[in-house]
C-alpha cells in the first residue's frame, strides 16, 4: 500500500464500529459505484486522513462495496 496505509487501515478499522453504533448519522443515497466513488473521494478530502493515493481510494471503494453496498459494476 501507499505511504498513507496507516491512515487507510485506521479508517477501515473504524468503519464497522461506526456503522454498528449508529455514530455515522445519515448516509447519502448511493445507488452506483460512481456515487460510492464520489462519496469516498469527498471523505478522503478530510485533512485528518492525509493524502490518499488513487490506489488507496480504489481500495476503499472496493472495501465499502464488498462489505456494505454490494453494487454491480
């Protein structure tokens, strides 16, 4: 993974507990992989995560899709 792998790992470790506890609030309507990618890019703009590479962004999109959204390509 890219140099920001610890940030990516922290986000992936936090996500399931945030969903389970309800701390995440209202989720945007995501009906396609394009919508999911836009949302991941929006969240990736959070400065606390550091700069994520395109490879990290795609890994996040794939992880969220596989574990939560199950959208078709």
